C-alpha cells in the first residue's frame, strides 16, 4: 500500500498550479527502510560464542570463545547488546543503588550523588578538552569583531589567519570555511558555547566570557556532528555518534574494528541501508570522523578509552535521537514515541514501524486509529496524519462516532466539501493547536489559531466544543506579542539572490508563492522544499514522501539564524534555491517585503531557437507584486 501526501491540518492560503507534463510525481525517497528490533538485556550470548556483559564502572569486554574477534558477525545480537549497554547507566540510576554483574559486588551511587559527582567531573573535563581550549583562543582572536558570511561562518579570507593562530593546517585555497574542517570545528564550538556571537555581519567576543558547562559542551558536540559527519543514508548524524559512544562505553573494541561494529548496528537499527556498503574502504567513514571529534571533545582519551563525558553524551543523545525500531511496539506506545521526535524523524519512524508490520491490508492502520482516540493531542494528530496518507475511507467510517476522532473522520470523508459543518473545522483547528502546544510550545499554538483566519479567536475556540478548549485558552494567554519578521537570503546562485523579510508564521506554501514573485517564475512547474531531513510540497499533487507545505511554518523550518533549507523549482531543470535565515527582527510585518537583491530574473524554459533577454530585477516592482499577492492593496 503506497501512502499519499495528504494532511488534515488546517490550511490557510492555497492555490494550484498545473504540473508540467515532463515532470514526474515520483521523487527519490530518503532512506526509509525498516529498523531491526533491539531489546534491552543484562547479558547476551550469541550462537557464535560472543558474550557481552552490561555496562559497569569499568568498560565491559566483548569477547569471543575462540579468542578471536568476529568481524561483522551476528550484528543483530551485538546490536541488542549495544543498545542495552547504551541505556544501562540510566537504568542503574533509576534503580538507586544496585550491584552490577561482574563488578565484584561494587554498588553504584544513588542518582543524586551520581549526578553531583558527574557534574563536578564533567566541568573540569570540558574545560580541559582540546576544542574548548582552542575555542577560547578563537574568542580572543575574534575580539571586537571579525567578518562572517550570511550563514554565520568565518569569511574564507580570514580562515588562514585563524589557522595560523591555532597552529592548525589549512589548505592553500579556501573557498568556504568548511574547507578547513579543524578550524571550522573550533569556530562552531566557540559559537555553540556562547564565547562569540554574531552582531550584524560580524562575530564578536562575548564579555565577560561564560564558563562552558556540560550543556554547552553537548550543544557544541551536536552542532559539530551535524555539520561535519556525513551520513551515507542521510540519517541524523547524531545517531551514528550515539551508537559509537554506546559501543566504546560498553566494550573494549580495537579501533580498526569499530567502524564495522558500529556499521552493523546502524544497519540492524534500520538507519543504514545498501548505501552504506563499501564504507569500510572509504577514508571518510563517518565513524572515523566521529572518533576524531570525540577525542578532541575529551570524550575519548589518548588510548581511545571512554571518559565520563562519553557516558554523559551517550545517555543524553540516547534521549534525543530516534530509538531502534521494535516491530512489536504497540500502536499506543508508537504514538507516544512519535510525539517526542522531530517532525521529519517521526514520519520516518512511523513508516519503518508500518514496514516492520509487513502489512498489505489495513490492520496496522486500524490499530493506529484506535490508539489515536486515547492518545495525547500530539499523538492523535500524528496518527491522523499517518492514516490520512493512505486511501482508506472504510477506516474513517469506523471511527465516525468516536469522541476525539469523529471530527477528523468527517473532515477526511468530506474531502473539503463546503457543506462541512463549520464547528467541525473549529474543532480540528483547536485539536491541531493543542498538538502544537504539546510538541512545540505556546508560540506555535498561537500561530495555528491565527492561520485559521477567525475574526475572534477566543470565540471560535469556545464554539468548537472541544473538551480541552479552556486548557488551550489558558495556555495561550490574552496578550500576544508581535509576530517577529524573519530576514531570509534566497540564493539561486552566487550572482542571483534576493533578500526578503517574511512573517515568522508564514507557511512554506505561502513562501513558495513569494519566491515565485521574487524570481519571476511562472509557476508552471512542480516544486519541493527540503527542510530538516524531510521534503514538503503542495499536497494537491500527491508527490511521494512529501509533507504538506501548508502545515509547516517558516519558524519551525528555520529555527535559528544561520539555519538553511532548500527550495527546488522545476523538477526537470532543478532550479535549486538555498534559503538562509540571516536574522530575526521584533518588528511585525503583514506580508513579505523584498529589501535587496542582485541579478536579473532567471530565464525559464530557455529555447535557443527563440532567444530572449532576461527581465531585470526591479525591487519596487517586486514589492508591488508581493503586496498584491498578500492582498495588501485592498486594505
């Protein structure tokens, strides 16, 4: 059964453009293979004689009965043991004081003493790590200001100077900061630790200099891993980091065998597929990059043994990355897991769960709908979104009389019919706002209510008849701050770009229409956004594996300055636009405003037999069209 791209989330502005005959609705999928089951066990002995003991105060030993090391053998059993090792420290804390197998009766401290001791140890380890020592030197070098790119990186012309200051190698030619990864790593750490900050187009040293702690250390580690670890299957790079940490904190593993062991676990989890084969022969194996980073961050010592920072990062990342897939996970538990995951990861995880059920009928979808009835608002909306991706009207008829799912069923069966009761629409908006409140906070709940377009939001919430409407009104409050303006730089190439300010609550669907005006595109071709590991498009065209661009807003797609997403127009010619959030302004704006730009409008569907001159970019003309698009002139 193939999912279709539908969503029951409320949609604001929507217009439809014809699809080019030369374009296909099928877009390459992003690694959505089923994950293998993983289970927590105290000790695992495989049929090949491999025994893995759980985590204790000292690293456990992975050994084989014949005293050899099984390269790549029985990865599923090893994966189970690694997952157990990666979570056992947290379980020991929950148990209070326990005795670990094989530790000679040594007892673990209670959780409070454990955390107190760990916090003291971690602070000293953070300050003594290589990258944080160098990050302080970066802050001193930055001083009163150094020029940065729009994305917040150091200008390429300044990279050799900083490399000389840090006594690091630097290539002879630097086109971008990432060309010198060791230097760029220190820059990312200084930014994440709050030692330097951006002020306009420059980076400046923060005074007084903050003292980095474990949280700042972990934030810097996540930033560096995301930036510099290239996953072969486009999975979250933090997963391979967490699996590496779980492995080195649980086993004494020869460094030459670590990539194989981690790779087997990644494939058993379902995060890696056939794209990962052949990595063993690659000098850029992601595990080797992770080990290099962990050494510089002080998580691994000079002997590649795990330090307390490794245990801390293992546990924290274990809470943040998607867990291994369990095919026996009940639908109710699945919805609870999905509600805690980022949007892109929740969709992938749900597809893996469905694939693990090996279904060709509607059984798992029926189980999801029944579980959604009693789930939290976020879990309920996720269940509705998953089932809405499949053409199963019979299932919606089964839940028409359900208390919480009934309105969603009526909406799904009505297919947007104008005869639909307005109260049902209000009910769904309130349910969506409650889901956003649970997952993303008050701001997103307010934006959802604003996007519904009601003249009196409070009255529409109360008129919905939703049992939790009073809870929603209490959470969002009466006094709402202005909606900030996001300044975006949209670059088609180095020579053609536009700078535009848009409201933070604008959907990607509305941003699509603004981009069409900014670059004078005709709108005759398909388009797709790539944001946070998932693709978004107009649901009218049912593009494979794409979310609803009208249900995903700019403030979530671009959460902080320097965040980037891409927009591809014309899936045949692939005009790729890079969208970077430059800054966030508190001044509210009602519609997009172009503030700068360079380069003529690009030619669309160029025919050499009928050459034409490009249309010049005129800022005033573009802003007039943007006002018209938003209906501002009518006001």
